């Protein structure tokens, strides 16, 4: 039975750059643990534990919680991958949203249960949708799994093997390059960015804010193939220190576009 989108919405933030709109039933913080912390590639996995780069609900053990992501590009899908990095096992249903009429359809259900204290990937596989999907909703029985049930990232795929480009990533592979590490994160000083370029050619490393506005260009030019290291000192192109909050480092090189989230502290 199709469902309509109803219920309270908090923490809604539009990302023109990432083309993702993230909302949730509640959130633990205003800058950290927000719904958009679950967008983009994994920041915490395979680490386990309480981490500001994951979404967390306001309270630890409410009866029901939900997280919803909306994407700018609608595609048919056959898998939802969820990175659970603190108290996994609370997700009991996943809905996909029909881009044609906005209705939600149940794609996955499970009995919530406490799992071992390790980071866990939930792969919800189902028959490929006959309609284009522009969003998903995860629902959690948070009272069934004590403690905050934190979610680091969510990816969708149009098959059980292929994850859709431009929605969420699962990290670079060795042959295509990408951003390999970003540390320290969070940071109040500077963050070192380790990245790889798959083959010699033009490359660009930039910083964007949550509105999608470019903050700084860290490098632009011809790079040799292989690993490289740069540092962002937390300033914009004019040399002014940026405010505390969430920013995105983007690498473009040899047809590769990879993005990582970084948190700036005061």
C-alpha cells in the first residue's frame, strides 16, 4: 500500500551541490549528528562508536525514529546500503519513494534485534523497482536496540552490484583514484587530505559549504598519476577563516568526482 509523506520534519537542509535533501524525525544536535551527516560517502565506517559524523536521534530509546533522503536524480533501484556505526540492528523497514507521485513503498522489513558492537553494513536487496525512485525512508525501532542508533551513510543502487553515481559513494577504488583520507576530522586547525589521481592530467580540489557554494580552491592544474597530499587550513579563497560547521572537499580528476565531508570546529 503506498504511503504519503507525513509527520514532523526537523533538520531539513538542502544541498544544491550534493543534490541531497535530508530530514529526520529528530536529531541530537544542530551542527553535529544531523540528518545530512548520513549523506555522502562513509566518514566513520569501519570505525564503531559515537561519532559526530553520523546521524543520531534526539533521544536514545524513543519508540520510533526515521531518516529520509531525497535525491535530485530519480533512478530505478534494487538495493539500499546502510552503514550502521553505533548500536546497529534497529532498522525494521525501508521505504522507497516513487518519483512520479511521491508515494512511499515498502521495500525491506526485518525484526529489530541487538547486534554485536561493531560497525555493520545492512544491504537491503529487493526486486528492481518498476518506477523511478527519488528518495528513501529508513524507520527504526530504537527502543528495541538500546543506545543511540547512529547511521554514517546510505547508498542506493540500481542493481545488487552497481551503486548509482552522484548519489552516495562507498569510497574510491585503487584503479580510479579519489580521496583516500581526511584527517584530523573534526578539526579546529587544518585537515590533511590524501588523494590519488588515476592518470596524469588536469585535477582540481575544492571546498564547498552546505549550500553548495564554493569556499576555496585548494589546487587546480596538472597532476601526475598516483598519491598526493594537500592541507586545508580552514580559510576561504580570500584568506578569511571560515565559520564552524560542515564543509565538503571535492576532487575532480580524470573523470572521477569524489567528495568527503569535513567538520570545522571553532
